[in-house]
């Protein structure tokens, strides 16, 4: 089967995972609560992470989600190196952080026309997205709230897109962590810039990023990443939980 088709199929699983997390936040047990308290005290969580008040919804942090799924990725937007293109809204990692008014199809199309023009003219209110490597996966820097509108309209989003580099598959290595059977990803290339993208909250060791989602493993395998030797890392289950909690406990008013 063609490699691009395999990657696309694995990517669909990733996008569905994002939607499931948005709808049904991961359950929290006593260990989760302990880790959350530690993360909150260290300033790693948005205030109010542990409650759902009326009129509020927990929304997955898009940048953190992508970094958890594809460690060693970068989600910063560079305006001078962006180009205008039309993007499938179902491939944009974002959420309606402040809510979207209910519009008729005709009203929605009028709004979308204006939004597309803003992006085409490179205005500050236009959609600014970051594409991760060769994956059809986009992170919204500006233009998060409009994604649900375009999905309802079944219409592509006009956006300024910056293509962020991602390590080639032969510069990455999947590692089984023992004794608990977790999975981590190691960067084995020689570009320090990629190595420096390892986030503190996902680091199992100095060069290993925890991967708590099986969907991520399938995507990396489809990308062509091979497995290396297993490694003993007693603390890996704690890091797996930390990653899940970090991306799933951000709160925004609606």
C-alpha cells in the first residue's frame, strides 16, 4: 500500500482521538490528582484545571496535543515564511475556545468569505496555521474558533500556512520502556534544533519523549520510524499520565 495512504489512515485516528478527548476528558484517579497538584504548583496548568463550572468547557491545548502525538515537533508560526492556501478544517487541531454563534448556511458563507479574504490579504485577524512536516496536520496559531464553523459549512479554510519541519523517520527511534511496557520516542539525528524540542513535561530521560497514545505509535510506524532496543525506565508510567493530564486539563470560558 502507498505510504501516503497509510500515513493518512493513521492520521485520521489521531484526529478522532483529539475529538474524543475534547468530548470526554480522561478520568482522574488519586495518582492523577497528585500529579495535577504538582503540575499546578509549578505553573504548568491553567488556573481552575480541576473543575467544570457552568458555561465553561475543557478544551485540549492544540500545540501540546501535537507535541504529545509527534514529539520533537515545533508549532510556532513564522509569518514571513507563510503562504496562503485552503485547508481542510477537519485536519486543523483547534477548538471553539469562546463559542461560535449559530448561523444559517448563507450567513456562515458570508462570514467565511470575509475570514478567507483576511487571510489572503495577510491581515492580523486571518487564520494562521502551522503544518507539521509532511503530515496533513495543522495547528491553529490564530483562527481557532472558526474551525467549527467551516466544518459545519463543509468548506475549506483560507489560511496563511507555515510549514514546520519535522525530523525524517530515520532520525527517530521508537523504544519500548520496561518493565511496564510503555513506549517512548528518541531523536537519533545530529541536529540540535530538533533535539531541543523535547518538552520537559514529556521527557522520560534527556533524549526520550513519552508516548502514552497507541494512535501516535501507529502514526510514527506508518511514517517509517523503526524500533530500537528496549530500555528500563521505572518512572515511565508517571510521565505517560503527566502527558495526558497536561494536554487535557486546559480550561477556557465559552
